[in-house]
C-alpha cells in the first residue's frame, strides 16, 4: 500500500522590493557626502556662468532693443541667421575660419606629440628639464604681450627684416600683407602652445610598461619600431581625447589674438567669424545679430565634436563618452 506523500512544509518567500536606481544613488551620496561635497562649487560655477547665460541665446530669434526686455521684444524667427548667411562677408569669414582652424590643427596638434616623444628619449635629466621649462614659458605670456612681440619682430625695422636686408633682400611689411597673416598666426601659436601641450603626453608615456620595451629589444626592434608598435599605441587614448577636444575648438580659433593682430589691410585672410561678430554685432549694438552669429558658430563646433567622437569610437574604440 502506497504511503501518502507528506506535504512539504510551506517555505516563506520574501519578496524583496526592487531598489530604484535613484534611491541607490542617493544612498551612495549620503554615504560619501564628504567626497561629493567637492562638486558643489564647480556645479554652482557651471550653473551661474555656463548654463544660465545660455538662456540669452533666445535673442538670436527675437528682436532685442537696449533698455527693453533682456529676452527681446518680439519673435523674428531665423531672420538674423539668414542675414548672416546671406551677407556678402559670410563666405570670406567662414572660409578664413576653416583655413585658420585647419592649418592650426594640422600643425599644432601633432607638434606636442612629437616633442613629447623626443623629450622622452632624452637621457640627460638636466637638459630635459631645461627644454621643458623653456618650452612651457611662452604659455604663461598673455596674448597682448605675444601680439606685441609679433609686431616688434615683424616690424619694418625689426630683426626679421634686418636679416632679410643683410642678405640683400627687400623689406617686407608682414602685418600689412594678407598672405603673411596665416603663417605668422600659426607659427606664433605653435611657439606659445607646443611646450604646454606635451604635459599630458609625457604623463601618458610614463604609464607604458617598460617590460614591453625590453621584450621588443630582445626581438631586435629598433627605436622607430618601438615607437611605432609600443609608444604610440600606448598613448593613443589620450591622443584621441585631445584631438576630439581640439576639433571642438576648431571654429573658435584664437579670437583675442586675431583681434589684436588684424587690421583692415589684411581682413581678406584675417577676418574670422568671431571677429566679424565682435565688429559688426557688438560694436554696432546689434546684439541679436551678434548672438545669431555666435550661435551659428557654436552649433558647427557641436556638430564637429559629436562627429569626431562618433568616428573615434568606431575606428579606435576610444571616445569622450
């Protein structure tokens, strides 16, 4: 006779409520509030000086009159942006911006990488510190001083023209000829930024495992092959991040420097969007027009950053986000 199967005792099942992500994050903040409190001042700064001023962009689509509402008097839609795109100066300043940004990026971006690789190969620590210090120094000079130095060096009676005359050449009025503005701007920018730009690359180079170099030497790899297969791949993430950030500043170029260096004789190659914005929009009191131009410039920069980040993620796997 079959024995009845005893019923298994009922086990109490506890349904644990699913914790929301927000509650989990809130508990984490309460637990480590001392660490998170360090974010307070930077967040306040960003809100006050970066995000809240963005509300002023609304006057790019509204007619603003000094003394009236800070958000403009009436909606005008895309009128000011269309005015800028249809103006006779648009293509000149836009192409100058593209040319200045492209050449600065092509020359100025790889230069700190090359200098960092060369400094990394130096064995004399004293000479390495000397080169680093002298290359960092121009970064701390103000744009006004650098512009003054450029005017003095390229002046009619300056050292460059003195050398040209010594070899039998004729005096060149560098700052009065449009063709000379681009090389002068790019070379002076390179001189001022190349040393400072090496800091992050030198820090990244110290993080590369030395055993990789030892293994490469055993395999017979020379310096060039070590650089190509170990050093450059080791600093690729930082190169990608800085390249993306530099592309984001592509349209900005150096507004202050261009403004200090240019004059009506060289507007043909020196006038860029930001200086046109300052001259036509702000100096003439057309704030809505100036805001529309600035917004146009910022949107192009935003598109460039997103595109560069997307391509970087697809090609190298490294990206800003």
